[in-house]
């Protein structure tokens, strides 16, 4: 049952990649509705080319978020 949280963890990773703040410590409290709105808005803006001020996160940040999501997945959290 807990493996269903993987999409939420991947959403956090995607939000981090899109520029949303990522809390330290690897543990997150996800407000899925708000996160969904942020992701939809940023994807829409990226597709339409409306936002040019998006900072691309470093590979280390992306790898850290992905590692956290995979750790949670493998530990069934």
C-alpha cells in the first residue's frame, strides 16, 4: 500500500526540478492539491514559453531528490 506514495515523492522531485523549494532532511509534507497546481501551472508556462526566469537545478539536487524518492519506494514508505 505504501508504494502508492512513490508518485507523490516523484512529484516532489519534479517540483524541485521546476524550482519549488525542497525542505532539508529529505522528509516532506505534501499538500497534493497545491503541489498539483504548481506543477500544472509551471508545465503550462514552460510549454507556452511564458516563464524565462526558471533556474535549472544542479544535477546534485536532482539526484538527491530522486535518491530520496527511490529510498522511500524501496523501504515501502
